[in-house]
C-alpha cells in the first residue's frame, strides 16, 4: 500500500471533524527516509486541528479521536502522526 496524500488525509479529517475550525497537515515522510516504518511506504504526518469536540478532553482522548479517523490506514499507509489537537478556547491567544 502507498501512503495517503495530504488531500486524502484532509478528506478523512474533514469527514471525522466537520465542525473543525482549523485543519493543517504536513507530510514529514521525507524526514524519516530509511526508518523501518517508512520502508514499506507508510507515511509520517503532522496534523494540527482545532475542534470544539476537544473541549474538556484530555490529551490522550483528543489523540484517540484523531487516530480513529485513520485507524484503518495504520500502520500500512500511515506509520506515525504528530498530533496537535486543541479546542477553540485552547487555540485563542490570551492577552
């Protein structure tokens, strides 16, 4: 299997988090060339997402929600995710 494109990931996360106010994706696969998880073609990505669903949720709970969106792609298409999951209140700069 080949790793998903950023558009593939964007579609998955948009479907899983239609209420998200921000979604940023980055393909970090090139940073992991030669890594065992990259040898089969699986990708390494960073996802930054702001969603009201994360309000009051622990970091672990937030990450589980994000992983659930691509669980069927792991580990063969997606090897690793760096996740920054924030609620709108977390993402608002404080003065």
